[in-house]
C-alpha cells in the first residue's frame, strides 16, 4: 500500500503555507515532489524532519548530514526523472524542510 504524504503533520504544516504563498499548480507540483522523494528514500515526511532536526542538534558538518547526502544521492541515482523534475524536487524539499524548521542547507 502506497503511503500518502498528506497523512503526516509535517506535510500538513507545509501545505498550509504553500497554499497561501504559491500558485495552486506549484503547490500540487511540490506535493508530488515530496511524495516521489519519500517513496525513493523509504521514509515518511515526519521521519525526514525528525532526522534533520537531530542532525542540527548534533551540529554535523554539511558533508556528514544524511539529509543532505540523501538529496544528493537522489539526484545521482534516480534515472527515471528528467533533470528539470529533479531540480523541482530539490526546490520542493528545500521549501518542505524550511517550513518545518529543519532547513537542510544550514
């Protein structure tokens, strides 16, 4: 059975901000992107946020952060998506982590 990202609190928080700040199509694309990434990573959205917050509390260097490595690995490994789709997914992930107080880039 396929997981729906909309079942998770982190996604609901993010979606609430997206619908206020982004066009409807962007919101749909971002939600699709998170769904694709979660299926690839075999993690749900809440797990991704919890992992990132743990990393921040332990002050890992960027090169040691699993959350950052996972995004890079996704870009390298998923051959089924176009370069444009992968870029959209990365942009959506940055938004998702940021709106959940788990910024992946700092």
